C-alpha cells in the first residue's frame, strides 16, 4: 500500500473512506504524510506517476475496439464462416467476391465510426474540470484528474466532490449524495469520527466522490482517488460501454426488431431452398446474405457521423457540447428553465436613482448604499459605484469594522462601519430588509410597488446604531429604512424573437430568478412571454412535492428563489417524464444545473456553473440555444430517415426474395449480388447526415417509437414488394430472361427503387418534391443508381454474375419508379392521417446518472497500472469490503465517456 517519494520516504498513499471516517483527522493527516500546507508539487507528481490519474473512465479512439463494433454481428460471423466453407467446396470465385464486399462494407463502417470517435476525443480534450487544492502552501486550481491521496481540497457550493475526502473543517456543509445512496435529502457534514461499519449514507465526516456540495463549504484531505473510491467502484462496475441515452436505447430496440424479423425470414428462405433441393451451401449463403441485407449495418456509422458533424455545426453556432450525446439530449428538451438577467435582459445593469421613504430623491440612500457595497462586488454594487451619483460622496471618513456577506437565505448583506458613530448598514431584497425594519411609512411601500410595476430592480437600504466589533444575522433587526436604490436592466433586443423560436420548437420556457416576481412578470410581458402563474420561494416552501408537481404546468415564473428551490423545481419537473434544460451562469445555479437533464451555461459564467454544465454557450443568447436544440432534432430526424428507409425497402426486398424462392427454379439473386446491392445502398445513405430537415420535423421533440416503426414497416414494405414482383413478371414474361439476366434486372430495379424512395420517405410533405434534399444526398443517391445501372455493362459484370440489359428494361424501370413513388405518396397520405399515440413517460435508469457524473473524471490518455496495496498501517484498507465490491482496481477501469 505504500509508495516512496524523494522528500518523505515511505508514504501511505491511500486509505479507504470507510476506514478514514473512523479515524481522527490528525491520524489521517499523519498516515498520508500531509501537513497543513498540503503536498508539494513534487510529492503530488510522484504520487500521480505511481498511482495514476484520478479517473474512473477513459475516452480514447481505439481502432481495434471500433473494428470490433463492426465485426461483432453474429450474422456477419456466420456469413464469413459460410464464405470459408464455400471456398473449400469449390465455389471459390463467389466466396472471394462475397469476402471482398464484406471487407468493403466493414471498412466503410469502420472509417466513419473511427472518425466520429476521434471527433469525440478531440471534443473531450477541450473540456477541463478543476478543483481548488492547497499545494506548496497556496490554493490553486488543478484538473480533477491530477488529484492524489494526501491533497488538501476546498469544497464550495455547487462543486462536485472530486475524490473520497476526510473532512478537516466545515461551515454548514451539506452534500447531495443521491447519486450514491438514492437519498434525496442532503446529508449534513461534520468532522467527527464514526463507528466502524457505519453505512455509506451515514459517513458524516467524509465527502464522497461524485456527490454535490448542496450548502456551505469545507476543507478535507483526499484519501482515495479514481476507481478505488466508492463512486469509482460503482462506475467501473457498470461495464465498458458509454452511457446509453434514450436515442441509443431506441436504436438498440430497433435493431433487435430487425434481427427477429431477419431470423424468421432467413430461416424460412433457407428451408424453402433446401426443400426445393437446391445446393445447401448456396441456400445457406443466400439466406445469410438476406439477413445481412435487412440488418442496418451502417446505422451506428450514420449516427456517429451525424453526431460528429453536429458537434462541428454547433461549434460554428457558438455552442460547445462536452459530450457528443449531449446533442441528442438538447434535441429532446421539452422545458427550459432559465434565469432572467443577461438572458431576457441586457445584463448591463445601470443605476437609475435613489428614492427616500417619502418617495423623493435621496442622497442619504446613496451614501449608505455605497458604505455597504464593494466596487468590485456583484453587478449591482459595481453599477452603483460607477454611477455619477457615487462621485458626489466621499466615504474615506468611514472605516469598515466587520461584514456579513450576502447569502440566498437572508437575501441581504450587512456591514459594521465607524465614522460619525458606529452604524450597522444593511441592504438587500426589499421584502427581506423591510421585514427587519421597525417602522416603514406607507409612502415607502407605495414607492416600492411603483418601481416593481415599472420592471425595475430595487435594493432597500436600512441602518441602525450599533455597538461591538462583529455582525451576525441576529443583529439585522430593529432597522430604520433609509430608502431604495433603483436599477435598470432593460429587456434584451432579440429576446422576444428567440422566445418565439423556442415556442415554435415546442419548448415551454419558465423563468427562475432571485428578483421580485413583479419585475420578472413585467419583463416577460414586455417580451411577449405569456405568464400562466407565479410562485415565490416562500410559496414553494409551503408545497410538498406532489402539490408542486400539480402546480408546475400552470407556473411560468419562479421568483425570490434560493439555489435549493431551483434544484427542487427541476427535480420535480423531471419526474413528469419530460426532458429539462436549465440555463444558468452563477454559483447559485450549480445545483439546478446538476439536477437537469441538460445543464447549460455560458462562457462568461462562474467556474462552478461552467463546470456543472453539459453545454456551454459562447454567447448568452437564446437564439444560440435554439440553434442547438434544432441541431439535435435534425440529427434525430435524419437518423429516422435511414431507419424508415430500411423498413420500407429492405424489408420488402426480403419478402420478395422469400416469394421468389417459392416459384423460381433458381436463386433470384446471388449472395454476392445481395451484398453488393446492400453495400452500394448503404454508401448512398452516408450522405443522410448532410440532409435538410423540414421545419415541422423539428417543431417538437421526437421519441423512439418501435410501434410506429413496426406499423411503417408493415405499410410500406409490401409496397416495395409489389414492384419487385412486377419486375419478376417483366423479366420472365416480357424479356423471357434466364437466371443471369433475371438477377441483373432485379438487382438494378431493387437498387433504384430502394435508393430513390428516400426522396419520398425523407419528408411527410405531399408531394415529396415540396421538400428539397441536400445536394450531397441528391448526388449520392443518383450516383448509386447510375452505378447500379451501368455495372452490368462493365468488365466486372461476368465475375459478378450480371448480363447487359435490353434498353426496353430501362423504360419499364422508369415507369415502375414513377409508379412506386406515386404509390408511396398515397401510402403516406393514409399512414400519417392516423394520429400518433402519446409518448410514454421517459424512464431514466440510475446507471445513466452515474455514468453522466463519471464523465467529469475522464482521461484521454493511457493510465499506469494500479499499485498493489497492503492492508496495514493507519491507512489500512478494509480489504474484505473492497473484495466484496467486485470492482476493478485499475485507476481508469470503467466506461468510455
């Protein structure tokens, strides 16, 4: 369990948190050889080199793993086995052709998916999550992956705890540990020891990796890092897959549906061919080729390419996503909670005037306000100090003795100053300050109501004589109201248009603000955002979660709310099964950012807010956010085009093959021809990520609906088969074709119809040419059809089993394509007439939340091997408990983020 460093010799590098919680802090510090000034840089570097980074996941584009994703299809394995068998029984030319086509197909999928993996790795390298650490005796920001046992770490509101930590000091510290324990209430923390065997949820003297600081602050010593932490063991035990989104789960369910269909069809086709006494190896190859043809082999590549291209498009639109799957999450957003300042307003606060208790201008209010303000403080303080009114007063004759900073519970700040006597000066939210004043004239309340009605921001200022040299919350009483400081934060130009865009995307926008409700409502009215109802922080305190859930649909503005209120509103709204985005940029927004499905912050936000967010807007503008939502939905819509193409053409082709096997005395298409058809078709579909999407397709969040896909398959698949059988009739009865010519004709017709039908399937508009495809998609589709038509006339035709086709066939083909597209248009009119059933509420497995949190403890580089640990010494680990967890011991074991 020990490592050696040049400075201090043998060092115990880590101790299980269950053990650390039972030990006095002095013993933990001694056991980890850490002094009050923390580790030195050289000691930290030595421990990092030996123990490895503080990571539970790794994200590297591994070529062998991407290749395995392409090769792991059981159908592909069976096909390769059959190819080898046919080679050794004499069908060598067919085996070689099929093998080449399979290699090309796998190579195509590999190239696209690997490129997407590299894009994800490059994206990850841009994102840093930091912690405040005491090293060399001074606080500094370091990447969380560089933490080592023995580091002293500062914990503040909204921070994700970066490792397992034994607490050394706390100030009202409480942590949200639901990601580990499932307990929704925050756990209060202290520095006391606990009894051996204390459950994880009761480790009050420790802060656990992956949990969130809910309130207060503290300092502690890192006792374990990486997958050796409690959180790391859970994350590592989830396996080596990245987090599954609803999008990916839908893909998997769709693939399983096609696998079941393929199993039934291929088994039937194989049995039919064997019963008709055709060669077993030919029947096997044909059946397996049919199975490969119906399987969407390039679906992962299409999705990956779409996401990688989407991340680049979003970056151009000033949206930075931390993970590619965040793009899908953005597209799913149903409700957006956002702050007011800087989003709906300009965010440039200016001081307007000071009003006395009689409603008249008041210099006294400005003077006392300056004494209780910091020139480098929050935007309100700064605006006051930079105003012309501030220049008329000299505060040099006053000395600040003590200060009680602003917090979101009291909603005010106080200072103890000495000059012309000793005075307590308090300023803050008018409701809070007036409640602590002994006598408030009616004229003051009238003036306050008038300012709120005008949409202005107001700060109340009050004073009283004081004694002593300290100030506490209990001293904020019996105050005398001096007046009101009035500030202007004008509505943002363009915000009204952005709100209309979001409404057009089906997103319900709700305002969450610490400001007065009247001010928030006034801003919403000026921007054209309908306000259904308003709830304040005190209103929320009176409601339990069930009552709040019933009130949420009829509430637009949440005002005078604390960080805990914001997070609670988001959590309750999520339980309704809708996707929630939260946009915030302050420390007080961190808890809500963690609680939302998609946390959104801005480049100018506080470090805590940016660290908590999944998406960073390089410009605080709702137009930028609307672009991101639209891009996520565009990706989903384009992926569905590929899915519906597979159901409408491939499924129909397989039915056609099964039917043809019943009455033909030969295979309707050779296995190599089926696979070549599939390869050419899939190649054209790789241009789908570039396609345009109709406005109505991105107007609402889309969900995977296997029932819808199944109905689509049963409706449009037979339409495809109708024209396949028409082709059979034309080839047999019009052109009196033999096997090679028959196969050639069906190959060309099948490729043309299943490729060109994309232009009808890609849109719900009727006729389809009212929606224009992208140029790359148009060229790819027409190019593949042209290749299929020309291929039988090339020198490769004989090797592939093709024969040149008569000119009359192409005239018949053109007629069939026109009729096919017309019948598909009629089918669309009937199919989409039926209203879609409502989507079921979304369920989110707890593992998804763990994986999402684990993404911040990620490295894109290989990690050293883990160090073997002993169970001795003051930092000795409870070995039996660790073994029972069954978790990996590697610092980077676990998933790819």
